[in-house]
C-alpha cells in the first residue's frame, strides 16, 4: 500500500493493517525533519511532490521489494505540505515471516524512495517565517 | 507539436510557474531541454542537474517526443 | 528504556517518547507470535522470564548499543504471559540522527535480546486449550 | 552453605518447582550442577544444555559459590 497525504501518519493504524497470522516480524522506518547544528533555526520542512508520478514510483518500489525479499505486506507513506519538527514525514513498514527479510526490505525501500521518488523539501527557518 | 511542461522544486521557484503549454519544433527531450534553457536562462543550472519524465516515466535525453506529451523537469529528489 | 510487562504494547506511546529535535530516523522492530505451517494450530504463546535478570541484560544491551552505534534513544519492551497471535510480544525502537545507525542498532539489539535475555516461550496449541 | 536455586522453562516443568533452598557441600557451580542432576535425574538433559547465573550474572561452571548465593538454571533462551 502506498500513499501520499497531508494528514498526520497514524502508526497504530499502519501496524493494525500489517498484522497477519503468518508474519513474525514487522520493521518500521519513521523519518522526521531533523534539526541539525548546521541548519540553524529550522522550524519545519515543506514537502512537495509530483504526486501522480511519486505514487507510481512508490508502487514500483513496493512491487520490487516483494519480489526481491519475499516479504508479506508493505506500507509506504509520504506526507506533503509543511511538517513541523518531530512529526513523521515518511513511513515505511514491512511485515515478514522472519526478521532478516524484514530489515533488508525496509532498508532497501527507504533508500529507493529517497533516491527515486519525485518529492522535494524546502527547509523553513525561523526567520523565513517572519519574512 | 504541443507539449505540457511541469516544473518542480527549485525549477518551479525560478521559472515561477507550475506548468505551461509550449509549441515545440524539435524532436528529442534533449532539444526540449535546450529550448527551456533558452527561454529561462536562470534555470540552466537546475535544468542541467535535473532528470526528466515523459508521461510519468523517467526518460533518457535521446527520447523522441510526440504531440500531447507531458514532460516533467525533476530536480534532484529529496524525499524521506 | 527497558521494560517487561503483561500489558499490550502501545507503539504510539513509544514513538512519542522517542521524538527529539535532533533525531531524523526512528527504526522499530515488532515481533509477534507467528503461526507457521509446521506448527499446527497455534493459538498463542506463553512467555515467561527471569524478570530481574532479563531487565538487567536488556539494560546492558541498551547501554552497549548506545556506545557502539551512537544512537539517541533506545526502547526495549518484552511482554510476558499468554500472547495471542497478532499481538506484539517484543518491541525494539531506536532513534538516531541518520538511518544507518538506526537500522544497525535496531537489528543488533533484536539479535542480542534473542540470544542473551532469559525469556522463554511455550507454544499453546488449539488442543492444549481444551485439555 | 545454603543456596537458593531457581528453575525456569523446561527445567521448571520437569522439577515441578520454581525455586528451592538447598544445603550444598561442594564448592563450584559444576559440582552444584551434578548435585541437581543426582537429585532430579529426569532434568539431566535440560540442565546439560542450560547455562547458569549466580546472583543475576551469567557464570562459568568453574565459578566458586558462597553461602547465600542465588543460582538460576537457564535453559536456552527464546525471547523475541
């Protein structure tokens, strides 16, 4: 399941949707805007996307992950719009029989999304808020 | 041929439009790229570091375009 | 933070507790009792622990992970008692500046807990329920 | 010396007790292990595949025990 949304991501919801009798492991990756020393006073990050194409690329990544890693279910969600620090902007969740393929697939999907999906960020600084 | 061009991220901020329709006399994506740079010299750097999608598919610069195509200028992606 | 509990694990709660301005990545591992073909009619798994020592070993693993991987926050929770299929029995969550150390630490902690922490499971089959 | 012995998992199911106090005349964990097997022959296989903790620390079979120690019989762990 792939999704691009403005709303907050409900991880409890995602977790429920992944539960299967024959899955023993769920691996989640949650990305959040990060305030690093060199960034100055970041207050939020504004994400934009080429939505139609981003969804298509995300679906392709999900399909490839299922083929390569033999995982059970995959959820990829990316938010767009202005995301405050500490809110999740990006989620990948993978259910699998064993932890090996779960960790492998989750890491691979995160890397693929970051490399290939047309989504961009604009860092919003404290000053730019007031200008 | 008539093409629709979509601008994203830094390209959008420089060109100051989300999309536009153009009459294009060339054949390939590579020629369209030059046309865009001629029209908006300030966007040259961004366009040169961008990749392109034609009708939602990433495309090589040598690709031939056809009437009605939608071409997206895709600066380096930064999702996640 | 390490914990052994009978209650259900609230992952939303864990996620809130991990949020920090300077963390860009959170990696979760959720383990659930798994029904596999060879197991027959598993309905639940009963976990028991040598609680005092399990907590001590878990704390040691958390400390080591923080030293080795330079991650920010670590949460390790294991449930005891009878856990139905599809409920989470084991959670590891790690927040870090970047995804590399997050994935590395989470995987390492899961392996360490499974290898070293005195917790045991007894598989409850459908028949054993009625006997 | 007086020791407290804790049994877990399969060892507990065979010995049918969670813990017991014993008067121990030997010195090392290795000797205690033999004492347990002598007392409960059916638990031999499990005890032989177990490791031991003394006062919450994993301990080698050669470790010397002292009065008041708590020794845990720890069959192969299965958490997660």
